[in-house]
C-alpha cells in the first residue's frame, strides 16, 4: 500500500505498471498501479482510454468515500491483484484485515466499485 | 471379439494355418492369427504364447461407482471464486452482529441501501438479518429473504413488534406457521407486501385477515393458493383496505371481483395483473372488469390490469371513461386487444364525456404504462399526450412500433415534466427525438431506448440524464 501526497503530473501514456491516483472526499490521495485498479470494474470503466471521461485523461479518480474506506479498498484491490491466481492454500485471509467499524461503509463502497460482473 | 474383420469360419470346416500352412479343423478354440489375416492351428497358437483354452467368460461388470455401501458417491466440484469485498464485508457483519457497538455508528449509513446491497448477492441470512431489526422499527423492507427459514421469519416478527409496514421479497419459505405467528406478533401491521408467498394456504390467509382488521394495504405477487374464500375474508375483515395488489394469482376468476365491489370508496390502488396460470388462462373477462371499475373506479388513483388478454377498447369506453374521477396512474401492459383508434378515441373524449355528464373530468395522468401493445401507434400517442401531456412524469410506450417519428417528437413538446421515459422498440425514434427531449424536459433523468435502431453513436447526451440502451454505441465499444 502506497499512500502519498504525490505531486508529479500523471503520465499520459498508459501501461500496466504506471500509477493511477485515487482521491478520497476528505482529501487523501492514494497511488496504485493501474493493473491493481483494473480489478475494480467501476475504476476500469472510469479509466478506460476509449471513454471521454476526465478520469481517464488525468488518471485520477475522485472517490466519494472517506480516506479510511478508500485505503481499505486499495488494500483489497492489491490483495486481489496479488493472490487471485494463486492456489487457495497460499492465499491469506483478507477478513482479518477488516475492522468491523468500517464494515458497513466499506460494504457500500465495495458494492459500487467492485462490480464483479464488469471486471 | 475377433482380431480379424472376417467372421470366423464355421466350426468343423477346414482352414489353412496362417503360420505353418498346414490344414486343420476349425474348433471352438481356434484363434485368429496375430497379425491378421488368417487363423492358427492349435500347435501354432500354443507356440505363439496364447492359451487357446483360456475361458472367454462373460465380461466382468464394471465395479459400480461408490464406496461399496451401495450409495452413489457424489463428487463435488467447488469452483474456487476469489472472495469479493462485498461478501467479505457481509461475513464480517454477520460475525459481529451481536456486538452492534463494534459496527460503529450505524446512524449515518443508509440501512435501506445496505439491505439492497446484501440482498443483491442473496446473502441475507438468519445470522445477519438482525442488523435491520429494531423494536422501534415501524417499517421494514428486505429485498431477498430466500435464505430466511420459517423460524427466522418468526424471529423477524418478534424482534420488530411495532411494524406497521412490512415488505419481504422472495419470501418463498413463508409458511402457514409463520403467518399464524404474525397474527399476534405484529398487531400494528397496516401494510403487507410479499413477493412469492406460495406456501401459505387459504385458511392461514383467512385467519390472518381476521386478525388484522385494520389492514390498509395488502400486496402479494404469485400465489397459487389464494382463493375466493380468501378474497371474501379479506374484504369482510379489512374494511379500510386502500391498496390491493393481487398479481399472478393462479386461481383468479371473475367471481373474485364481486367481493371487491364492497371496497368502493376506500380502495384507491388496485392491481390485478397477470391473473391465472397455465391451467387457468386469462380468467378475467372484460365485462366483469367493467363492472368492477363501475363500482370502485371513482375512488381509484392507481390501476394496473396488465396482461389481461380480454381487455379491449370496450373496457376503456365503458369502464375507465365514465367511471374514473381521480386516476393518476394507469398500467395496461400487454393488452393486445386495445386498438390504436380505440386508445386515441378514449384519450380524446375522456374529458368531454365527463363534461357532458356534468361530472368532474379525470385530471391528466401522471404515470402511463401502455407498453408491449404493439398495435398502438401515432394516433394513440398524440391523443395521450394531448390529454395527459403536462401532468406526465413517467411514460412507457415500449414496443409501439408504429409510432411515427413526428409523434415521438411531440413527446418533448407536450410532456415537459417527464422524469422517466421508455421508448424502447419504437422503431422511428432517432437522434432528433432524443435531442428534443433533452432540450425541453428539464426534469428528465432516464430514457430507455433499447431496440431503437435509428439512434446513432452521435446520439445527444446530457449530464444527469441516463440514456440507456443505445445499441449503436455498444457496437463501437466492443
């Protein structure tokens, strides 16, 4: 998980390994690899180069959730990118990284951003 | 069985050995030469290493699949799915359901949205359902209770004793026992909405109605057991019934409608869509429906008689036109007897007929759904807009395939207050129709255009308006 307040401008060329920026509604900025973000159907559509969305042009997505929720969402996307093709035995449980306090908020965010039918 | 393709010569005949060329008598034990063709004499067969006397017994039966206990062993394949974040969150909520404090401040999240999310993946269980329960709850809506078994449904009523409105979708496991428990556990219930309560039998319904004389809304969809006695019990017990929905009721008959006449004056919302079953096709006759509207029509604000095949223009002329006074919402989906001229005439003359009769005319309708009536077209649309245009907020004319481009264009002009519009499969709809709508309807939020082949990629868009189903756009994307 990388959390920084990065300043450099986003590269226009897109590749699997470049970074995309997620900004929470309370101003926290998260940088994640494009291929990690692609695990979210909604983010994938937002960043789709063929679309005319501002998100795709700037590689930046505004996410109307609190920072703690966006952080956990990024954490899950990284977890998914890392383990989704590895055997079950070697996959650690993600459950223990979830705090009950944010379960309800995270559920709503997950419902919107995960969108498994799209990914 | 034989190595060679040729049939074995008859036993007792002479044959030349394929190896030593000596003549020999074919017997039961004669073997084919390997490699073929030909047959071997007894000494050559023995010399070749094969035993001519080896018994070719009946083929052994394949050992039956299983562990020998006689039962078939079912092999389970578990498709490994990566756990979704939604399911992980729901698991977590289920795990700490008894410790509400742990879930933080519930007040700031929209529990109804949570209920929808959990239902969407069919993950509402007896374990996590208490998340939505509260002694003070007056309303409860759960959108997929497939996994709640009768004890859980009983618990639901015990934990929400003050409910006045209850809506349960996919409540297929609701049994007589559950309904009997609700009789006493939910004394304040005023509105009950159930989707798929097909296990509940007639006596249980009747006794439930008797226990809830103050019921104001009874809305069920899909019941093969709700019968005439239930209908009578409902009307006799619940004198204040305002909202009635009996959709997909298998035993529906004309005789069901007569008790409803007694609700004249109180009933304001009525839905009798898709009556009957495959054994009881299109049971409601137009005459009986006209009589019903004559009785309850003046009080109705919402009427849904979709998928009643017998409804035709007569119903409009003799039922709706003279008897409705304050109808706001009309649904006649898939009533194929309706004609273009008939519907046009109905909307044209609705007001004047009332004026001639010296009564208050029906105000413009707000919601009209006349979809899946492919015989309707331009005339009906223009008359409809002429009558209800300014009041319309929701219009669905899906599959009016003959509606002309001009008539579709008038929607924007005449109905500026639309919120949602479905013009799917109206073949003449094109980009200019959409443009006119976006220009003049400021409150518009959704337009469905599935099957409108004349829309192009250049179909106009506007912030805040969802245009759903532009097929030209999809072709480009893929």
